[in-house]
């Protein structure tokens, strides 16, 4: 039987999502666009990774590849121990339902459903019975206890994003992908959303990959990857906002 120390050490070496020599090309010939050019990375279980880079650097393409929303031209993608690169569409859909959570800049809530119904929707689609105690705890954590019967139009932007986070976390995904999660929020709501994402990492060891252009948001992560021209050009551990700004400046000058 493993001791708690040995279990923690093993968990620290487990990989939640990985890519090997990942490339993505759109089009052919002289007009071809190389969105990714041989990107390799590993994101350990429980790590909060931010992905940054200038417009057109490949950061959104990378997230789509890792989440199984698009397929690479070359290279391999792994979610946990599963190689999803050539996985048939039906199997890939099932894998995403079980292992992948999403938080988008535009919230992507269904307007006809209440907050509670939006939160439980992924579990319903996957045919999974919600753990009432776990869901209640999650709803309390994101501060939505008094808003469960409200529809998105009755909620502020910050509240809608908290519904989206609860929805993503309800299925306890292997990886949570967040695409500019604070992009449509004021600074106060953005800070609250980042705190919730950070809390999920700290309390649940929720592996999180966040695409952002905001150095303040990126500074809440454990690690920041910088892309330029489809390649990883920098990889910072526990950086400050000042270090991130300096790395951003260098990436845009490449």
C-alpha cells in the first residue's frame, strides 16, 4: 500500500494531457498556413497551465488539438493514457464527455435552461447520475445557491461565467480547458473567476489549461507557455506578472 507521500509523488508525475511533435497545417502550397510547427508538451495532473502568445501564434489551435476539437496534420495527442489522435469520432465524443471540461469567453450557456439545468447538462448528456452532495458543494463554492432557478439573461456576466465553471467542473474532467475566461468580464468578476479556477486546482487537483492574453490572469497559473509562429518559445514556472510581460514583449519581437 502506498503511503500518502508516495501517492503524492506518483500523482505529481502523472500526465493529464500531452502532445508530441504536434503540427497543424491549413491549406496547401504557397497559401498554406502553419498554425502549429512541431509542438511537444506535457501537462502534469493538478497543474494550472496558461498559454499565451501574439495573435496568430497558434495558442487557440493548440487548445483545440489538446481537447480533441480538431485533429493534427502530424504528431500525437494524449489525454491521460489515451492516444486520441486517430480516435473515431464517436469514441472521441464519448472521451470528451468524460474527460474534458470547457469554459469559454462567451459563456456558451443555453438560454432556455436555468443555471442549475445548465450546470447539470453535461452529466445528463453523458447519461451520468449527478452526485447530489458533490454538486451542492460545487454550487456553494461558486456562490450560485440563490441563482439556480435564474436563466442566463437574468444573470450578470460574472454569474454566467461561474455557471459555466460549475458546469465544466461538475463532471470532474481530467482536463479543464478555459478559453479567455475573463475576456468578457470586468476586473472584479475576472478576479473572482480566476480565484475559482485556482481553487479547483488547489482543492481538487483539477488540471487546467487556460488560453489568455491577460498577464494578470496568466500570473494565477503554475506555468505559462508562450507561443510564437506555431512554436513554444518560452516556458515559465510560477512567473510574476512582470516576468510574463517581459516574456510577452520578447515573443512579439521574434
